[in-house]
C-alpha cells in the first residue's frame, strides 16, 4: 500500500537525561521536509573463504535527522534554544520580548518525533542535538526557512502521534524585512543565509553500537552569506577589514517582531562579476565571532504575545 506525505510533522520534547525518551512531544511544527533515519555500519571481517563475501560484523548504529521548517514569529522557541544553545530570557507583561543569545553549554537533548505522512507510523530519535542550522530568505523564496541537521543516539519506528499546534503561526516574510545595518550604513538585500555549526561529533566505545552523547570537537561558527545590488561601501569596508555588529529587523502583524544581531561581522569575500548590461550584484560571505568572550556572535530577539520563550 502506498502512502503520501500529507500530515507529515515534527515535534520535540526536552529530555531530563540524554538519550532517554520523553513522550508526548510538546512542541510541534509543520514541516517543509523531514527525514529521520537510522544507519547501520557493517564491516567485512576479512575472512578468506570462497570467492564470495563471507562474513561481517556490526560496527556502529548512527541516528540522524534533517528538517526544514517555516520560520515563524511564534511556536519556535524550543527549537531556537537548542539550535543556539540558549535559554530564552523573557521580559515584559505583554507583548513579551524573548532573547536567544547562545551559551557555552550544550543542552541535554531532545526527543524528536516525526510523523511519516499518512502511514500511521512515526520515527522517534532520542538524544537529539542540533549539529548545524541555517536561516535563509531571498527574493526568490520570500519566506524564511529554518534548516536543522540533528544527530542523536537512536532512531526507532513507532506509532504516529497526533500533533497539536500552538496558536499564532505567522510566517516571517521577505516583505517584513527592513534594511540590514552594518558599520553605520544600510543595505537592501536580495538574499541572506545565516549558517551555524555547533561542531559536534559522535563518540564511540567498545561496549555500545550507539554513540555516547556527542560533544563539540571544533570551534562553533556563524557564517553569513548575502547578495545585494552593488554598493561601494561593501568593497571599501572589506578592504579595510572592518569588523562591526550587523542587524536586520523583520516586522510582522500585531506585536510580532524578529531581530537578528550578528556581532563582530567581518567580510571574508566579495564577488561582483559582470556578464552583461544588467544590474551588478555583489555576493558576500562573512563570519561573526565571539569578542570578547561571552559575547556570542549571533542573537535572535522575538517580540510576540506569548509569555513563554520556550513553549511559544
């Protein structure tokens, strides 16, 4: 019997012990695409037998998930906390301001539940940690997406849960964007992508086929890519090796506002090829950094009508 992708959804619940399942999921999101699957590595033992393959042993069981979600002004708090390793700082009495500012400590982990379309089945990944993430929006794709690449302890197939969604679900639109500000200048962007890496790596020991809790083995990074019509200030500041905070604000309906603060942004490359008589654009890559220590390179601030920074 064939199934369809209709009804696919992803939900998470915070674990109190890494790798121990928590059900039901408490924060559900509609998805653009979702994939959660186990991977089993088997290694040939090298036994010399006939001319055919003779023997192998199981070496590892990996768990990973890839998700693409609509970025909304509400209902993404827990997802942002685990991507940025942040605990939301919430102020106000309505509207509320939620600040996601990163930290040096990885979260305990999430139990991820993915509903597999209309099959009646789901996939559960325990010990889920966000390894890389991206926020992207462009003129061609005028709604913001949140991409998440997650690794965990184990993926199993279970019966599908019934998602429940929070109230308020306004998608962040390209028309909501203001100009990006950087080094006392403003820039009208054609696109922007913010890529974050938490530098996680699985850890193996002889007694287990699944990983111990993944740990960061490289520096965490925030890399920016954006495109804009040619602007001489970009070229000048690139040559001068200017490092300054950048920000861009998205304003939705009612009280909904989202602000990205990209601290200590330094341009790494500028490309502005000309291949015809049309408008010349610049493609820019940049990196944000922690300076001084504890001043995290990327911060998201959301204003909405929800009192909780995690459950909103």
